[in-house]
C-alpha cells in the first residue's frame, strides 16, 4: 500500500531528533516500508516515487549529521577552518566571510577576458590536464624536438601532462571553430587558465601560473592586424597609449615567431627605452592549420600567448611573483 510520503518523513525526522542513535532511522519499519512499496510499482510512477524517496533519504542524512554534532557537542559555527592566516607568529587571523574578496589574479583575468570579448573574441578556459598530442604534436613539435625541453613539462606516471602553456588549446579551438570560417569568415578565440612548469621558483618564476592565449584565422589575417590587436589590448588594460616593439623569437607553432614588447610607461616607473617582453606571438605555422583540417593555402592565422602575472605585476608594482600563490592576507587585502 502506497504511503503518504510527507507524513512518513515527518515521523522519521522526529525519530532522529529524539534518538541518541539517529542513524538507526534507516533500520526502522517506516523507512524500509518506503522501499518495499516501490517494488510493487512500475513505469513513470516508480521513477517519480523513487526520486521522492531519495530526496527524503538525503534530508534524513542531513538531519542525522546535525543531531550527531549536537550529541558530540560540536558547535555548528560558521568558522571556515580552511581559511588562510598570516604567518606572524600570533594566533591565526581567520578570514571573516564578510570581508572575503576575489583573488587579484581572478579579478585581473576577468578584465583581460572582458577586453578581448569586447573586441569580438570568444573565451574558453584551458584544461588543467592534457596529453602529449595537444602539448606538443599538434603544435608542430616533432617527437624528440629539442624545443620540447624549453617547456619544463610535468608528467603523471600515466603519461598525462599538466599543460605548460595555454597553447594546448589551439588545436581544439581550430578544430571546433573551423565551421565558422565558412559562416563568419574568421575564427577569433582566446583561451585562459592555469599552467604548470617544473622549474626553480624565484621572484619571476613559479611552478603554477596563468596564461592567456589568442587565436585568429581568416583569409587575410596578417602580422599588422595582430600587432594592432595586441597594442589595443595593452593600451586598454593599462589605460594609456604605449610604445610597442617586436623582436624575432622562436616557437615551432608560429612562422615567423615574434616576441612582443611594450615600453614601461612613465607612470609605472619606466624610463624611455625600458622595454619589457610581454608575450610570444606570430603567424600560425601552416602545419598547425593543416593538422586541424584548415587549408593553409586558403587561410592564415595569428596567435599569441603570455603570462597574466607579469601583466598584473607591472600594473601594481608587485615585485615578487610568489605572492600570488602564497595565500598571505596582507598581500590579498591590498586588492580587496
Ligand atoms: N606558448 C608560448 C609560451 O608559453 C607562448 C606563445 C608563443 C603562444 C607564440 C602562442 C604563440 O600562441 O603564437 O612560451
């Protein structure tokens, strides 16, 4: 005989509240009855009934936890025991949830994404675990190519790779967005996220950092379009006009490859001639386009990639890259 679920639930909750062994509720006749009723049902009825029973079970489990905590006399206070504190030898200074704030990198990354999406780029987050194909092969690094060593790549025992750059997303973007070449005439995407390198940590290097990568493909894509796009980005991000310069670089996935530099603005403590390398870029190598099924005789592309921390450090005069991952309250509060 089907039961009135609400009435049964109320009874079971009352049992939990009054019992010294609240989890015993699952052995009770009333609780078991819910399942034996289900056996005699079929089709949609059974599915709907099963869902309701599962919901009741979840509510009971929560009530059991609360009751068990009161039995153990553990106060249910809203203190977050995982909150970081300052290492100043005193008592932990817990983070009051009212004063919590976004991490400076999250805040700045959102600004970066905002600038590019307003220019018409789609934005996708990069993966945090990847494979050799996307890290190297699809980017025109042949097997055993010495340039692979430049990327200080971590590997899991199973052979997976926590990506050392966001360029791992290039092949995916090209394959997925290829139909847009027919419909819109271009692909314009950025990819952003965490990357990892097995290198010694110092004021300008960390094992974990953030990058943002851009990919643009069309029949007329050119270096001058790329330089215009990048200059525009940096000028909006720093809120002032900037001098830019490039010098030759080398990446297997671009030809030609360039290093893109800006002159450190006077308001950020720069003197004329104080050039800072901000990112790597170039025209996408024909092999990279071909591997994604895009005909390099018809289409060209440009791409770039660079670190987010460097952008933010320059903007705010942060002298040590390691602050970002330190969890130090004094540092984080400056950006709250
Ligand atoms: N992936 C390179 C790095 O991490 C940066 C880069 C250079 C990205 C050139 C690009 C590019 O997309 O075209 O050092």
